[in-house]
C-alpha cells in the first residue's frame, strides 16, 4: 500500500484514517536519504531511523482515540522542510480473560474427558 507523496515524502503506515488495534505502532515513511523527523499529537519533533530503504519510528504507550502525526523531511541542501500530516485512530485494547501468570485462557483441565 502506497500513500500519496508530498514533495517526495510519503507516510506508508499507518494510512490516513486507519484504525490501529495494537499497543505499539511502527510508522513507515518513504523519503529521501536526508533527516526525517516525526511529531505526534503536537509533541516535539523526534528523529526517525533509516533502515531497509525507509524511515521508521516506533511509538508505544499511547492512549486510545484520535491522533495526528506530522512528518518532516529536510529539503535539498538543507533547505525548507517538506511536511506531511496523517490522522489515524487507536482502538481500545481488547479485553482478555487470562490473568498475569496464566498460561492461556484455557488449560488441559478445562477440556472435557470423553
């Protein structure tokens, strides 16, 4: 899946309006081999890391709800930055029946004999 590029910068994941259902998110950005930073929900700019031909940013510890990420990439020869905006939603974590220390929601004792 490819996102539309703004001046050579594209956020591939998450997609615009995408619903995330995980407690962690890895942003995937396609941009030239120059400085790339991300700001989430108006927080400060944080550096992304380069790997496999893309830029990556790992995000965790966030709350369910609507969020916005801004990505900026340094222009040629250190010029003006390109900025791309992406809005997405984080769904509440699903409830689980297993408790800490359980080996799972069911065990051999819960399987009827017969």
